């Protein structure tokens, strides 16, 4: 990853110098002001100086090594957000977008945790949210059935509520109803 403070191509610097507008002011406008621009630059600098996020070999890694690197980067991202107390979703988004990496925990963070928050009982929230939010567990889901692909109306699995046990009984009637391709399994 190259820092914005690295040497700028002379042709690019020359073109920027001939602009009919103030490029710094345009940058502030595009990023929501000077303060947000400076915050963005600070966040990006955390990644630029961290060797875990070096992209030099990104295009030559085989699938296994690429996945391992994504896991390393994901773990380091969690560590950085804790170390610098980065909790603002916009700040986290800046970090994640800057890396260009699809993190293995995105589905857990984007769907699993919000589902527990919105649909979990008080008991479920008390048990699972602390574990999920501290990355002690990673959640996913396997919705796609082997036999249906994207044909949602063709789903075979049913969930029937049993009033006596106050539980849902899940019924997958055939091999083609087997859940396949769990999310975020890169």
C-alpha cells in the first residue's frame, strides 16, 4: 500500500498545478469537509503503515493463501478498531473500503449481529451478542438450497411452528433441499 505522502508522479503533479480550482478545497467538498478529510487520512494512514495490509503480492497469491491473508487482515482490522477505539460505522467503512478486502466476518457483522438485535429474545441477546460483537463467534447462514439456486419459490424446506414446544420444526424433505454455499465462505 502506498501512502499519499509518497512521491507523486511529476506529470500528475504538473496537471494538478494547472487546475482552474483549488484541489484541496475540492477534496474537502468531496469528503464532507476538512475535519472528515483529515479523519479519513488518519484512518488510511493506520493501514498504510501496517505491514499486514501490504498489497504487493495480492495478485500472485493462490486461493488458499489469499484466504489466509484475508483472515489475517480481518483479525488485524478488529485489533486496530479496538486499539484506536474506532466505533463509528463510517470510520469502519473507510478502513474496510481502503483495504479492498472482502473480510470473512462481514456477513456476521452485517447480518448475523443485526438479526440477533432485531429478532432475538432478551435471553438470546444476552447470550449471543457479547460473543458475536467481540468476535468470539462468527455467524453465517446457509439459505441457498442445492436444488433451487436462485429460484426462491422453489425452496423445499419448511419451518412449522409447534405451539406445544414453542419452537420451529425445520423440515428439509430431500437431498436437493440441503443447504449449500453458506455465506462468507470465500
